[in-house]
C-alpha cells in the first residue's frame, strides 16, 4: 500500500486529482481513495493498494508538478529523528559562496559549489578547492557574513521546535563549516551539530581544514546513529537539496528534497517545492495550533 499526502494549488486540485485517477486506473498503483486530511485543511491524502512508488511518483510529477508531498508505504507519522542539511535547506544561502564574496571570489566559488551540488564534482575535492581560494581572508569576515548575509529559511525554526516538542531528536549536519553551523543550529534549536572546521591562524583563514571531512557519508552515518540510539521501530526524516544529501535522504523513512537539485529530488520520497518548511508539519498532520516558534 502507498499513502501520499500532498499540498497543491487549491484552484486546480480537483482537476489534477481527476487526471491522476484516470492516468493510474489501469496501472499497478490505482487511486483507491482520496480525500482532504481535514475538512478545512489543504492536505490531500491519496491511497493506493499498489507498491510501485516510482510509477506513482512519476504520475504525481505530471499531474501535480508544483507541490509539497510525502509518499510512504506505511501510515505517515511524526518522526522520532530529524536530520537536516544546512545550506540552501535550513538557511537560504550557501555560506562558502557568501564568504567568498568578501574575498571578491563569489562567482568563481559559486560555480564550483553549484557543480558539486549537482553531483558533477567530487565533494571533498571541490570543498578543499574552494576553501583554498579563501586563504588570507580575515576571520572577522565570517562574523560579518553571518550578520549581513545568512538568513534562516522560512519556517525552519518552527519546524525544528515543533518536532522537538513531539519528542523528535534533531541534528544539523553540513558539508559547510562550524563557524556558521553552530550559530545557525542555536538560532533554529537543533540539538546536535556536525560540520567542517576552517583552519585559522593569526586571525586569517589559512585555506585549509582541520579534522575529518563532513560529507555525504557523514550525513548518512549521523542519521543511522541517531536512529540506533532511539531504539526499535524508529521513524526518521532527513532534508536536503544537493547530491551530497542523497545518502541520508535514501536512508531516512521520509527523505525530503527541499527545492532540490534534480538528482536529490529523484532520490527522495518527499519534497517541498511550493511552500516553506512548515509544509512538512502540515504533511505530518500536526495542527497549526500546536506549532512552536
């Protein structure tokens, strides 16, 4: 059985659902039941007796091209563990690109970042190349960048704090840097933070990194570690936007692609493309009166 919860444009919802129903009628994933989750709400729940998630997702993409959704093989419930990427997910920026602007190198660094997030470049090699370009930049540029450029994504804090209020363990895991992630995690309420460390000497960035690299394998490992710590029958959710988020997205019960690159979107069984991060609370059927800010 497949259960889909979906938020789409209200004015075209009925027509889109009719089209989906007709398209899937003679397939292995016909629409068996569809109804709004709440009478006055905006979440549509669609149930199918089939198990071909790929076929269902393809049809959803055609008939609900701009939507927020979760597709599950079981009853959708509030997760016990939530692990998220930071850049372009919990915040609206790529920190290294914004920091590079203070060195007059934003365009060059941003091009490498985009290719890495599309999965075209080796993540560690691309990271080290970009960090090396920042050699000699004063450490004070980080504080200035945080103050002037870095802003949380709409709904980020409400999502994290509301999940925590339901007993969910939260972790922010980034291929970016602790200089930024520690501040962002504190602002948004994350309980654990993992990232890379920029090397600083004499008040300037050396162009190097300190310690182990936080990459796609780290993100997946943190998710599995947090799940194991919770015990049996743990429901997990992971959110990200780039290729280096794919392993944790695939490992999570609900892998959420947030306004994501195509490869990450294809790996996910949930996505947010229409609303902000509070759409996930709606899809999890947490009433707005219970949201925590």
